[in-house]
C-alpha cells in the first residue's frame, strides 16, 4: 500500500518537473508538483489510504531536508548581515499579509462549518 502512495508522490513531482521545463520555468518543479497534489486531493475530497501511509512514513525525515539549507545560511553569515534590511522587510510584510489572511480564512471556515452543522 505504501508503495502505491510513494508512486503517486513521485509521479506528481515528475509531472511538476515536466511542466516546469515546458511551460512554467519561473516555478520550481517540486512546487508545481505540490500544487498538482493539492488540486488532486481537493478534487477527490479525501486523502487515499496509500498516500496517507506514504506521507506518514516520510514525515519523520522532514527535518533532514531542512538541515542542508539551514547549514548553508549559517556559513554565509556576512551575506546574511549585508541583506538583513531586505530580509527583515520581507518578513514583516509577509507577516502583515499572512496574519489577516489566516484570520479571514479561519472565520470563513467556521461559518461554513456552522452552516453544515
């Protein structure tokens, strides 16, 4: 069962890479694959059991994928300090956009749940 879920994850990533090469060079292929996965899951309305098993099997290894970029940032401290104003501005602006959006989304989902219930 888990192998079938891994197959779907790899297939959607490969489709994302193919779309990246042919149509959307500005977006990474893995991001396109994640968008395809999200669209497919929304269309289905549920997560298939094999995909759930594959995701649960891969989830404990997620910190390993984040260790390499974190180490790269720490080895480039002078570049990080040189770009600190730009980074701080981007973080503050993203916070100002994300927090109200999450509040709006939560209220919308609560209203939808109350109408169904």
